């Protein structure tokens, strides 16, 4: 290449080198800038995700705390009302027994001694759940006399306020005619049956009526 007089070849090479170095330096700095921007965006997204998770956890914890506090308050209120409820139940039981003194408390899975004429004891059982409960009983009879006995017994059932809610008959058929079952002298026999109740009522008391 031809250079005019006085031209410095060395200076030209330096300028060329500086231009190339500056160009590559700007490209390097641009790459770094892009990397920084990308990393900043990733960091911002991760921070936002963590913030959302934290908010959700805080809301859930607050809701759980509210539920715990509400349940605790309800429990305290029920405990405060318990003595009043128990007193009301006792008052109702007293009034019921005063109106119907011959009622017996109906207890399940327990042998209830009666010793009323030839009826010795009775056991009540319940099965099922909700409104589909099945009530049954087994009564034991003993003929301690020297004569044959034709057992005829009505078992009447009452709710907690003394209203009759059901009846079960032993020794009598559905049409009212007596059965032919007899108790021999000295014989002990058990009879079992289910209890028919009105409108899924809950029996709390019972009473025996023995026909002679």
C-alpha cells in the first residue's frame, strides 16, 4: 500500500488495533449486560413466586387460626350451657316420673332386674345408625307356681317426656288372640322381639303390663 510522505505506518497499525479492541470490548460488555438482565429477570420471577407462596401460607395459617378460635369459643359456650342442659334434663325426668311413677329407665346392653310376677329380667339392645336404628329386647320369664301359666305381657315404650311411642306384646298374636305358648311349673324361658316405634322415636323409658 502506498502511503504519502510522512505517513507513519506504525500509527496506522495502532489505530487499527484500537478500533478492533474497542469493537470486541463493546461486544463483550453487551453480552455481560444481557446476562445481567436475564439473571435479574429470573431473580425477580423467583422472588415473586416466593412472595406468592408466602402470602398463600399466611392466608391459610390465618384461616386455620380463625377456625381454631371459633371452635374453642363454641366449646367454651357449650361447656357454659352444660349445667343448664343437665338441670333441664333432670327437671324433665322428675316431672315425667311424677306423672308416670311406674316408668323404668331404658338402658341398653344391661340386664334389668324386674321380678314382677313371672317376669324376671329384660335386656334391651340397639343396632344401626341415624334414623335406621333397630331396637330389640329379650325378656326372661319364670313360672314359680304349681300351675301352668299362659304369659301375656305388654311392654310399653315412652320418650323422654313420657309420651308413649311404641308397644310390644308377648303371648298375643297380631289379631289379639292369645298364643298357645305355656310356661310349665318351674320352667324358665326367654322371649325375644324387636320394638316397633312411632316415626323413628327414641325410647327412654318402658313399663310392663302383665295380663292375668
